[in-house]
C-alpha cells in the first residue's frame, strides 16, 4: 500500500530539500531588507551616510533575492513536472499490463481523470503548496520573533489577533470545502453533457433536440453558477474580516505603542518597525489557509492515483508457451458482471480445423462468451482449456498471438493503414499481404494514393463501416492465428464480399479453427458445429441438420431468415 | 466548408491594456455591477492608501508632542476609516465575484449554443477528444481566472494607480525615479509575454494531445490486449507524456519569470528612493518624514504589482483559453435556412406541384457532393421517392449509401444540385419541420447516460416529459413493448456513460424505438438492424409494416433479407445511383459488379 501524499516526494528528496533551502534563503534576505533601509536612514541621521556602500550592499541583496527566487521557481517547476511525468508513466505502465476486464470495470473515463486532473492536483501540491507553506511558516516565525525581541508586551497584543484570524479562516474553509467538492461534481456533470452532445452530434441534429440539450446544459450551468455564488458569499465575508483584524492590530500598535512611545518605554524606530513587520506577518497566514485547500484536494487525488498504483500485480500469470492445435474446451462456464448473470453453465468444445458458429438473440451473452474464449476476461465459474491446458496457464503473449479476435466495433488507430493492420508484433510483411488479400482489401489499398502508408483517423469519414470491418479482419489474420474468433463480423460487409472473404480464409488459412458469432444462419449452415445461445445458456448445439430436427429455437431463427434464403444461396 | 480548428501557434500580441480591453466585451450588460464594484474598489483602495498617511500624521503631530488625547481622537477616525474599508471590501468582493460568475455562465452558454448550431461536418473535422479537452479545460481556466484571480487583479490595479498618483504628487522628480524600475519591468513583460503566451498555448495543445491519446488508447484497450500491444500503449503514452513534460516545464519556467522580475524592480526602486531621496534631503528639497512616506507608498505600489505578476500567468492562460473558445464562437454554420420565397421563384419549374403525379417525399436533382473539396463522393445523382413506399439502397461498402441518406436528412448540404422534401427545397425548411418529417436510425447508435426510457423519448416533442408509466403505455399501444424484454429493468434500465455496458444490438433497438415513436413521414434505416438477431429483426420488420401507410421507408442494407419487402431498389456504387428494378437485378449487380469503393 502507498503512503500519504508526502510519500510521493520520497524519491525526490534531494530536489525538495533544494527547493526548501532556496525558499528559505530568498525569504530570509527579504526580511533583511527593512533592516538595511533602517541602517541607511540611521547612518544618514548620524551623518555617516556613504551612498556607494549602501548601493553595493543593497545591490548584492537584490541580485541574490532575484537569483534565489528564480532558481526556486525553476526548481519547483522542474520538480513538480518531473513528479507528474513519472507518476503518469507509472500509472500508464500499470494500466498497460492490466487485464481488459479491469479497464472495463473502472471505465476509461476514470483512468483518464487519474492520468490528467488527479496527477495535476498532486503537481500543484508540489509547485504551489510546498514553497508557499515553507516561506509562510518561515515568515510567520521570523516576523514574530523579531516582534517579540522589539517589545514583548506589544508583540503579544499584536500576535493575539493571529488566533482570531486562524479560527475565522478555519470556520469558513470548513463550510467552503464541501462546496468545492460540489463544484467539482457539477463540473463533471457539465462536462458529461458537453461530451455527450459532441459524441451524439449527428443524432441531436437529426431530431432537432438542440434546445433540449441546451436546457440540460443550462440546468448544470445554473447550478455551477449558484454554487459559485455561495462560495463567493463566504469569501466576501472572510477576506474583509481578516483585513479588519489586521487593522485592529495596527490600531492597537497606535494606541498601545503610542502610549509606550509617549511614556518613553519604546523608541519611535521600534514603533515604525512594528507596523512593517505586522504587514509581513498577515499575508502568510492567508497563504497557509488557502494552501490547506490545495493539500486537501491533492490528498484526495493522490488517494485515487494510489488506488490504481497499489493494485496487486496479477497473480499466477501463465508461463506456458506452446503451439496451439486449435482444440478448445469450454466446460461449465458462468459469468457474472456486476448484478447481471451474463452466462450460465456454458459448455462446448471446438475440434481443431473446424468451423463453428454461435447464434442467438441480441444480449444473449455471445460477445462476452467470445471474450472468455479469447482470454480477455476470466469466467466466474468453470474452465476454458486449449489443448487440455487451462487458458490461464498460457503465457499471455503466446496465447494472444495464436488466438485472434475480430471485435464487433471497429477500432482504428491514428496510424498508417500498414501499422493498423500489422498491429500485432508477430505480423510480418508476408503475413500482412496475405491478410490484406484475404480480407479483400487489395483494391481499396490500391485506390489510395499513398497505399498502405495512408494514415487513417479516429472518426474519419474516409473509411466506410465495411472497410473498417475488413481492416479489423486483416489485423486479426496478419498474425497468422491458429484460432480465429469473429464477433458479428459480417454485419457491415455486403453478402458478396462476405462469401468471398470467408472462402478466402478457408483457402489461405487451412487448418484454422473458426468460431464465429453471427446473425446469419445462411452463412454458417455448412459449418461443422452451430451453438445456439439464449439468455446466457446453450440451448442446443450440433450441425445445421441436427438442429433443424431437434431445436425449436433454432428453427424459429432459421425461419425468420427464410424469405431471402434463395438469394443467399445463389452466391 | 472548412470547420477545422486552428492548431497553429500564432498568438495575438498581448499587453496589459489590450488584455484588459479583451475582457471588456465580456462584461457588457454588467454595467451596474461594474459601477458598484468600481465605487467599492475606489473606497477600499482609498482607505488602504489613507491609513498610512493618517498614522504618519499621528506620529508627527501627537507622538512627538506627547499628546495622547490626540492619539485617541485620531484613532477613532482610524476606526471609522477601517469600518468603511470593511464594508467596501465586502461589497467589492461580492459584486466582482458575482459578476465573474455571471460572465462565465454567459460565456459557457454561448459556447454550448454555438456547438449546437454548428453542422455535423464540424464534429467530424475535429477530433472528439481534442474538442472535448478544448472545451472542458479552456472553460475551466477561464473559470479559475474569473472565480479567483479577477478580484485580486482589479483590486490591485486600483491600488497601483492610487499609489502611483500619490508618489507623483508628493514629489514628482523622486516619484518619476521611483516608477522607472516599474516601467522597465512592464517593458520587459511586454517583450516576453508573447513568448510566454506561445509556450502556454503549446503546453495546452500538448495537454489536449495527451488526453486524446489516452482516451483513444483506453477505448481500444481490448484490441491492445488481444494483440499483445501493451507496448503500443506505453510507447505512445510515453511519447505524449514526455512531450507534455517538456512543454509544461518550459511553460512553467516562462510563467514564473515575472515574479522575480517584479521583485527585483521593487528592490531597485527602494534603492532609488533611498539614495536619490537622501540626496534630495541632503539638498534640502525634501524632509526625512516625506522620505519614509515615499518608502511606504513605493511598497503599496510595488507589492500589488508583484501580486499582479503572479496573477498575470493566470490571466495569460485565461486569455489563451479565451482565444481557443473564441475560435469556436467565431465559426459560422454555412447551413442556414433559406428564405422560402427566394428559392420558389427560381425553382418553380421543378414540376413539384403539377397535378396527378404525387409529390415525391424526397427528390434528388442532379446532386453533387464531397466531404472535402475536390473529392466527389456523389456524382450528379437524381431520383424521386414516393410517399408510402419502401425503398432499399443496396451496394458495396463505401459506395455512398450513408452519404446519400445523410443528405436526405440535411446533415450536409449538396455542393451542386438540389434536394426537395415534399416539393420544397430542403434548405428552406426550419430544423424543427425537417426533424418532424424525417426519422433517421444511424449506423452507430448513441445512448445518453440516463435510462432506456429517457433514451427512447429523447428529442421527442410529444413524449419527452412523459413518465415511465405513460411511455410504457404508449409503447404497448403500438405493440412495441415486447422489445423492452431485452433490457433487465425495462424502461428503467440504467444506461451508464455513453451506454458502454449495452450491446450494439441493444443500442440499435433503442435507436429503432426512438425513431419509430416519432412517427416520421420518412424513416431512414442505415444498417439499423445489422447487429440485431433475426428473431428480433422479424419483430422490427412487423413493426415497420404496421407504420401508417403514408410512411416512406428508406432501408440501407447489405443483408438482402432486410430488403425483400422493398417496393423499389436502388443500387449505389462508386457515387452513382441506379434503379435496380427487381431484387434479382439488384442481387445480380451486387454479385457481379466490380467494387469501386
């Protein structure tokens, strides 16, 4: 488990020490400036004023302050950005070795927040809070000591306002903090509305719901404004009260100090110095108050980041590296996702080199079943084996490079077409070309001016749904898999292309074991095995003919597709 | 039309005055608050400046003469002064704080309104991740400035001005000398602030790039896992992380340069007052008391100036954010609603209103279209769709089917030619008229966070505010309730952010219900059932059959079973649309035409 916020600093001890040192040095010199001036005036009064030496001393101090302050700001920037970068890298590395199930569970949005604003809060802690608190503490202690030395009676009177200010501050901040939290929640809400309206831009325009979106936004924005008003209300009270307290202290210097000066127990010089140091004293108290907020925020953020970092490494990672034959055994597999029973006691086996299909209604759990077979998720109950060995005992890399999956939704990276297709490290130039030909992408690639080096973009309109899906297939084939898992692959590819592609796969990848989730019985009628999945359970399995004879559910699905079967068969 | 947002590094030159001037238009409509705040600021600064003078007076006239009664009397004046200051500071903070909040509120509103006005092309030309980061982060920066820094900024400017005047009035020669270091600091600021601004802009861009990269990688994480490319995520992230680190460090060092510069200028000013002042005292031109006052006022001039320097960075960042927001705000949609009169005269020959032939629901006349100039996607396409019929658009992927459908719903405007909806130029219809007539089920359905019920009634003027029970009844009346069985809690099923937990098939069912419930005259289904199982699809098919006889249906599909019920089939290939006549002909075209996509 990770320690508190300050434990972040441990590896940067040296740099933080330097930061503290520079901060103290520049503040100490700043405290000395009034003394220098007093000395100069005293010297003038005594007729010993030498302009050159004053100029020299003062210049030295001024330059030293300038150098120290700027060095401090460089060190604080460098140090805080270093910490942020290293933390980000650490979190990203942690994420990169995680399982898909984990990312799916904590959601990418939350991880994005961890990587950006949470780490920024920790960064602010180092860049702002540490130097501010060090210098404030130094100034408070320094100025108080000087006051006590000057005149302890008056000093105690003046210092009496400090607890009053501290208590006021504490009370107000205690009320403001929940409001800050609420502000953050409101900002998240606002951002969600903005994000959804951007992602749903087409829908919003089609149904002309701009006004509705605006009303949703207005509600969140209004709340943000109102919380802002309440925070301002509190601060509008706080700042003037603190100034007033300071003024009361000034007043007590005038009244009490004036008394002392008049009765001769205090010099006029000390009286003036009291006023100067009082001004130095108040500001740091405010700073510490504000910084306590920065620290609270940073602690909360650090807690969230530490949660990600302190997640235990995956237990018993598989080590078996072996060539797979394609024999897969799924036995008694159940899967629960949250409250929902997605799969229930599913069993079937795949014979090497055979073609198998999973058919079933929407939300039957087909996709999740495919994820289990691909090793992206672990089942809650039951086992999945490849060649008799449990899926978990295989080395991840060895498994994933031999079991390829084509996802239902297409993921195009902002890379060249070549890098998108040869995404797996185990893809070679030969296998790339073979995959492109098999996926019937040759003509498309040839039509691009830059061919395979064309960069395709995230949401680019340059690719049609079917083109994207064929790229996904080519990506899966490019690593020469032993087992190919297709998730509703043909949904967006036209019938002619689909038939051609599937025939290509059988021809160019002989001996491959195929497991295809599909809606179209016609394309899988001649498969070796068809598994009918409904509401997470296998209701029937067998060949097309067997199922027609035994499974009413299958017959129902089959008949719903009959009307056009004649045409499908032509091809 | 180009809606691409600027990613270059051009920065408008910024000085203190131009920066302030750019904030002024935001305050329009806040005149009363600004006046109240200005009065409060003047009073508060007045008190702050007068108090030291009063204390100096007490010292000179009462302490030195041992007159404690005078001390008491003037202390009372001081108390009065402080009380005025207390009230003024309260009013100042409250008024300015609220003004800032209101300005931010209005700015966010106009930004969001603008986003809603812009056509779909804007969203496809800019990366969603970058757009989101731009809007979230930039408004946040403005938020921080308005909520925290603005107050300090304005109060300090008032103090600086007041002290400056005092310095010049007390002794203009020493005053000018005292202000020279400040002038130097300001000149340096002016010289380097474009550079600082540029560094901040670069930093913001690299931040946006980092968010976009993380978002993209995490959304495709299963691919990263399934293809053993943990290293892809790591290297890509490392690259943007390192880039962000460098730009952030440079920006930090640049932003922090102001504090030491202003600190130095204050120290120089102190030396000037001391050395030049003492020489003036020596020459008998001024008294030593005046010299002490000078030191005090130099302090109240330079201290806020130094604070201003620390707020300056925040102002610069706010302005950079404002720039990026202004860029979005200055975008103009080129898809305006045409004046009905202007087109009807010039197009009266379109024959739409002529006698016995029914008016086509949709009519394409010689339509040319391309997403980017010079790359035509549709070439001179013409066809008519008649009311109550079912049309199928088939053809290879990438042939232009979705594009044709998008033009029917005016997601884009044709580059040449015209599109008529019920005989009227589609550009002359108001968005609400158009939305009433057209239902469009998109290829990639989108779900809002909320419930299934809210998603079904989304954007529906009739049922948007219906309760779940009412909505359930409406769906039951139309025989649609059976589809809800696919959702564990029916209409109340919770949809998480962007519907991530829903299957594509479930999303398509919701999109289907959403469109059908609107009872459009023209219903476009763009691969709308591609991921729905055939049994459910049969149910959807029955529902389509039961729609009013006047509903025109446009079905885009690869799967032939979905188009068997079509009255007419169009074959879309390589940007041309031909009428296929029969299903057999369409099948023939599909099977034997060489793909040209």
